[in-house]
C-alpha cells in the first residue's frame, strides 16, 4: 500500500519525507542540547521569555537550525555536482574552524611552534611511514602467495603470522619488539622498532587484501597464460597481479592512511614524530589543545595527500574498464 501511494503521488511523498526529515533533525538537535543564546543576541526583547522557558527556547533553536539545514540542502541541490562538492567542503571546514575557535586557542603559540613541528615531526613521521609501507607491501605480497600455496608448511607459517599480528594490538607489538628483543640479546633502536612493528602489523592485514585480490582473478587467466607457455612466476607477476591491483589498491590505500596515523604510537618509545612533539611542546606552557589540534590538522593534510595519490593510482589501473 505504501509503495502504491509513493508511485501514485511522488511529489506529495517527497514533501512529506522532507517534513519528516526536518522534524527528525530538529528532534536530534534538541536531544543534543543545542543552545538558544544566539536568539537573545538577535532579539534582545525576547531575553526575559527565554530565561523563563529554556526548554521552549531549545526547541525553537532546534527547529531554526533544522530549517536552515533544509534550506541549505535545497540551495546546494541547485548547483552542479562539482560545485556541490566544493560548497559542502567549504561549509563543513568553516564549521570545523568555528568549533576550534570556540576553544579560545592561542594562535601566536601555534605559529611559534609549528615550524619545528613540521621540520622535525613531519619529516620523522613520513620517514617511518614510507619505509614501513614499502616493507609491509613486500611482506604482504610474500604472505599472500604463501597463503595460496598448496604446501601445508608454507601455508601454516603464513596463517600463523597473519593471525598473530592481526590479533595483537599494535601498541603491544611495539613494546614487545622494543623491550622484548633486548631480553634475547638483540638491542634495537626506537625508530627501527617502530618501523618493524608497523611493517609486521600492516603486512599481516595487507596479506589478506593481496590474497583476496589475487583470488578475484578468474582461473581462466592463469590457465590461458600456462597454455601460452608462461611459467607460474611469470603468470603471477605479468598476468594475475596487474589485474588484481584494481581490487587491491583501494583497501591498501586505506591501510596506508591508517598506518600514517598509527605511526603516532611509536611516540611511546620516545621517537620525535608529530604526536610526541605535540605533547611535549604543549606541556611546557600548558597549551595541550593547541598542539594536539595542530598535529591533527597535519595528519589530516598528509592523509589528503595519500588519498590523492591513491585516486591517481586507481584511475591508472582502472583505465581498461573505461575502454
């Protein structure tokens, strides 16, 4: 019956849906405790009534914000898609800046410290992340091929590795490598320990991504390559992997972004990366929130850079589907 009404009266259904959406957004804003102090700023004569009935004021504020969101949504719908994306980014970024501005930040302090945070922290973070990403990719490729092997010993080694390093928290892995290896006579530095932990941890996750990507290629591709006289290793690297990269790249790019952010965990062993410097510099003048927000914005910018690179690589390997 509902489906019949929707098909028979599409315009009325859209209007009713819009009204329900506005009511739900207003209810959510009211539940979140949206304030109505701005109403007294715009209409000072309403101040006594607002003080006497705060609940009604909250409800009015929630309804006003819900209507503003609805109008904004309608106006954005009039723009072309490219402009819609830019407008949404601009609006949300403005709201984010407004949220940070409410913290009463000391921008002078941020400007004084951001130079060293970039030259020392960003360089160290990128150094650790790039090396870890390269090693993790090599480990993942070897692990994926091992998990596809029919040899029980090789499969057992690969499955135990992926189970162990996906099952242990990354922070615990860093501690075990940094503090545990010296117990057996091998002293390792903080940066090598962090790189090793990140590589082994994300190599285990990426092993399953590579394995799934390789298995997504039809067996006919391998059989055709064998019929042409290609050896198994040539078939894997010249036929299967290039096609599997289209499936592998999106989740692998997500893992790289996650690794970039998780590199902050190596700060627990004293590595001077972004998070370590943000905490130490903020402690000296009790400006923790300024440094933490600055570090967060730097991580975000680095993640955007990786997203752009990922999109370019996906576009390159997806060209065959557009022909």
